[in-house]
């Protein structure tokens, strides 16, 4: 049986989300005014209401998109600002977009992957133009949790917009710190829902220029036929978020035991983010002397699925930009893999990974 420990790339479908998504495949265009169209619209509205209740916002604040990448790019390109700040460890969707825009600043992080809030405060103090600040709530590679509430206070003080990529936070930590963020992005397939739907959440009164134009969907903030099935699956996954949250303490125990056993047997291995709060399901570790691609191939042959970082960057050769920003040398940042569990993980999955990983580490010693 294959062991799947790559939840940060995509979580397996929860049964309830699968059932809802399959039911949604039979529904028609939610923009049509006839009876079948109204039935599809009702399903989209139900998904919007569920999402809004979970996030503590009004349904009208939610714009459904096809992915978190689309939502992030929409926010970055559509916000009425003249400058952009982002942390050095943002997802590639944010990095690539911000670097294509004028007047951007990259905020460095410390060895734990955390932004320096004093630096953020000082740089915003000097900025006269309207600024958008992009900060991940939870890093997709290391699982490190940023101090979002504190960053939000600083942005408010200086009148800057805060865009929070909360994709890896949903179902893994309390999302209360998101309350009051100007823009938030979440994605269904990270929480056990189907691929094909995400939510761009806008503070009340905040408008953006749409990235996709043409139709009147999503109150003219995102043109294109809504993915009714994926939105229904998203709502079902959110309704079962508590089950995922309740499993986090158990996942933390399994993850911590795995790391302890690995470091005890192979102290040359480096594990990142251990000195600061992380989500319970994630471990990023480097085996010096073994390229991440080689490790992934060996683990895959043993029936274990993990990754070397963001699935959106698969196929790229080079060190992790996240670990490089945290001060890891290129040979270490190029030798790191990510292990991430979730709602269907078992203790034996982590134990089997540990065994295979240590056997591999011995061969590369």
C-alpha cells in the first residue's frame, strides 16, 4: 500500500466532499435563470454561506475562483496600490507576480522563517504610496506560522493593505487571527475538498479590478462559469474542518516522534522551523549530500509519496527559496524534502517513512 505524506500539496478527498462534488457534477450553469440554473445557483450560494460562516465574514465578501493562484494574482494585480511588500518565503504565485510589478520590496526572514515586524513597521513608515503587504499565514514548505495578527496591526497603523495566503492554515490551526485581514485566500484541495475552487475574501468596502472579465459572475469580480461541483465539495470539506483540527494533536505526536527518531539515528539531518511554532502536520528536513530529487525517487520506489516543497514548483531544479531565505546554504536547501500528513494519516505511515528514510540516509552517509 502506498503511503501518502504530501497533504500540503493536495489532501486526499474527504468522503463527504467527494459525495458533494459528485452530486454537483449533475448540476448545470449557475448563471442560467431557468429552474436547473437556479438549482445550481442555490448550491453555489450554500457553499458561499458555509465558507463565510467558517471565516467569520459576510457571504458577499467571498469571490470564488478556480485556484488559490488565481485568487492571489487577482488580488495582487487588482488592488488599488502603488507598491508591494512580500516576505522572502512567499508561495511562488505571489513571488512571480510581485516581481513582475513595479515598486516592490522583499522582506527578509530570520533563521526560523519569520519576518521582522520592526522592519515591516520601519519600511511602511517611510512609504508614502499605498502599499499592499503579502504574508503567508503558514508556510507551505516548513509549516512555520507567521505572526499575522501583529503584522495586521502594523499594516493598519500605516494604512497598508494586508494580503494573507491562508491556504495551509485551514483545518490545521485556529484561523481567528485572520479576522480583519484586508484580503484572505484559501483553497479547497488543501483541506480535503476537490481541486478547482478557492476563495478570495475581501474586507467589506474593498474593491479590486477583476483579473478575468467578460461575464457578470461573482458580482462582476471574477468572470467565468462557477465550478459548482468543486464549490459544493469545498462546502462539505469545511463542514468537516473540526475533524481535521481534532486530529492535529495526534499528528503532532507522530511528527515529533518521527523527527526525534531521525535525529537520534542520523544527527547530520537538519529539520527546519523547530524553534518556532509550526503546524502539526509538517516537517521539512534536509539530508546533506543527497539531492532532493534523488531522495524523492528512492522514497517513491518504496511506495512513499512526499515532496521537495511546493507542488507548483515541481520539475524545477535548484535550492528551496524558502530555506535559502532562512539562511540554509545551497547544498542544504537543495537536499530538503517535505513530509506532511493529514486527516487520513496513520501512525504507521510516519513509522514506515522513518525506517525508509534512515535506510536511505545510511546509504548516502
